[in-house]
């Protein structure tokens, strides 16, 4: 039986903001995704941004560790971020395989000696468009089942700007040269993506509503009514994946509404653990 640990990337305040609209924290949602893909797995949750955080078991008791997204900005060097960097360095040293989405990729990058900064191209919100696998990505088991070019749920303002020494980029798009990568450090191996394969269409709708006015200020929506319609369309599509009118209106491929394809990287990572 797999023992998995989900590391919540958010501070207490960030977890509360997310739970207010989604009803649960990102780590709770991610744990549910893992249980859905690996029903026999035991999944623990930890909140390493907190000063009093404790792991339920030693790091080496886990076969794999997952890192969620976060509203933190790692270059701000806040205590909530620094605590997580040190923990990931320890995990690399102990050799437990990791997977991370968005913040997870950024955290592993910095822990292994790379750099993350604010994206001068602006925020990538809703969906990362035209993510393209490179030659390494097309051969990498993390992306098995993916097409050469695809869209995926995404929300981030920061990007990897300098890779750590032993890193391989596997995917990119116009917004970020690092949309996915494998990072090795110490005895450890990390697979990560800048997008959010764990996000359902309902999750994306919640993200849009949670951010709200800043998306209007940044020009993504003309006003609150347009933002709400976009979120409502996503929620409807989550319930009825055959709504071609919504797929067309939002410019989405059917693949985005296909849970098997959306979860490809996470499923492939879990399969890699079972082969160890």
C-alpha cells in the first residue's frame, strides 16, 4: 500500500480564503484526487508553512510526496516560504520522490538552487494554452498519454527563471519556458508542472471567483458580470462535459474536460512509485 504525503503550500490565511469558496483547502482537494487515482493509498496532509507544523510520520515513511499550489510568492522570502524550502531540501536529501503543481514546481526549483520571479508577461489564468512537449517531454514517462500540444488548468503570476543544476525541461508555452520539468537533487527526484492537473473545471471556476476584481483590473474580464458568466460556464461544463456550446465559447478542447487526460501527469507519477 502506498503511503503518500500532501504538503499544503498555503499559509493559514491562504487556506482559509480558499476554503471559504471551495469548502476545503487545496491539500484536502489534492488528497481526494490521489485517493481517487489510488484507492488503496494512505494519504496524510501537512501544512509546512506553519511555524508549529509537524509531519504525522517521518519523511522516509512515505513512498511519495505531493506539493500543492500556493498564493505565496517565493521571492518574497517570507518565513512561510523559507520553512517549505528547507523541508523540500530535506526531502531531496532523503530521496523520497516528489510531484508538484505550480508552487510545487517553483518550490522544488528554488530548493535545488534555481530561481523564481514574477512573470513579466503577466498572469496566466484559467488555462495554460498550447503547452508543447519538447523532445525530452515526449519521451518522459510523466507525460505519457498527453498529446504533443495541449491546454491545462492554470493560475500563476510567477515563473521559473533559472533552472537548478540537474533539471530537464519537458514542456513550455508562450507564457513560460518551463511548464514542466524533472529536477534531481541529492538522492531525490521531482516531477513537476506549472499548471494544475489536479484542478477540475469546478476548481477553475472557484479560482476565477476567488480572485475576482484583480482579474478585471488586469483586463481578463470587462466586468463582474462577464467574470461570473465565465465561472458559471465552467461550473456547468463540469457537470455536463458534452456542452459543445460552452467548449466552443471558451475555446477549450474536449481534452480539458476529460478527467483521464487532465490527470495524466499525476497518474503517471503514481504509476512510477508503484514500479519502484
